[in-house]
């Protein structure tokens, strides 16, 4: 098995954990690339899986770095929540040999392409979580026009707009985008779920407001009046390795305390 070892060396503990694990990993697999600084072009590194050290942010970076040559990702959580990162560092030595033997499954998740069209040209980004258009200094209210498949849907007035995938929204649908206004200036604006097979176009129409386009919380670009942000489903999917004995429901319970009753003061004091 050929393995990409990826992560964010700027996060505390990542470099040290990677160096500690590397001899163990080389005993069981071939290291196709070792990159903790997001420097390498992974399109020229064929691999079977990517072992990503860090938190969910490291996994988002890895997904974009692999670009259109996605391989299944096994995440090792060295951050805080780490919802996408299935393993704790102490679990790697037990689980990785099973992965090498093929004892795992892969779940596939929607990715998107976000194209920013300006008077100077266009740039396209691959993403996994969400696209955010947000007001910047001087933090005036934004006006944004939303069109879906070329049909004008509505104009949003507020602090911005989020267009997120199921991964980014923790939504229950596997093939939908969630459109969420940020602090809308009207009570009639509510989050909307729509098909990921449509093309979403957002145009900034405010005259005097500065705004930013943010992709996955990591790519940040200024946008101006009449700039167009176009979001559509990508031709590739993000692939997440799931090892036996670990499910999405377990992650919800362990990481988000889903379904856990609150600790009432009477219970904490023995019911008195």
C-alpha cells in the first residue's frame, strides 16, 4: 500500500507525532509522499490512502491539495474536535495494519468548485466544507443576488451568505447544498436546502461595502461590486476511511455529545 503522510506542521504536536509514527508506517507501507507544509503537487504521487495528522482543518487542506486526484483519507486527530479525524494518535498502531490489509470501508462526500469571476479574470477553487461571502471593514450591510441554474431566486441583505455541503453543515442529506443567510435584514430569510446538481451564482450588488469570499475557512479573497461567485458540484468526491467499530453515530456521541442528557444540578448532588 502506498500512503501519503500529510498534515499541518504549524499546529503544535503535528511534526513530532509524524516523526514518531514514520518508522512504524514504513514497516507496513510505502510512503508515497511526506508533506506537512502543503508544498508538493500530489497529482504526480499515486497513492492508495492519505494519512492526515491534525484536525478537521488539516483534512480540508489535504482534500484541496489532492485536488482532482482524491484518495481515501484516514484522519488522526491532533486538534480539538476532529469530527472528520476518526483516530486518536494512540489508536494508529492498532488500526493501521488492519487498513493495510483492506479491513476498512470508504464513505464518499460531496465536493464543490467555486469560481470567482472578476474584471481581471477568474479563479477556481476546489472545496469540501463551505463557501462564505462576508462583509469586511467597514462592515456595512451587504446586498447579494442569488441565482440558481440561471434563474434569479432572491436578494439577501445582511452580513453575508453561506453555501455549505452536508459535511460543512452536518446536514442529513448526502447530495444537497444548504443556503444560509448571515444575520439577514428580514424575518423571511431562512436556511434553504437545494440540489447539489444545480449551479449557484452569487453577485455582490452593494455599492459601498467591502466583502470577502472565504472557501473552507482557509482561502480568503476580496470581492467587489458585480463580481460573480459560481458554485457547482465537483467532478470528484472526498473519500473518508472508516475503520471497523467506528460509526458516524459514535462520532456524534463522542465528539458532539449527541443524545446526551444535560447534567441537572439535582442529579449532580445525588438527587437532593
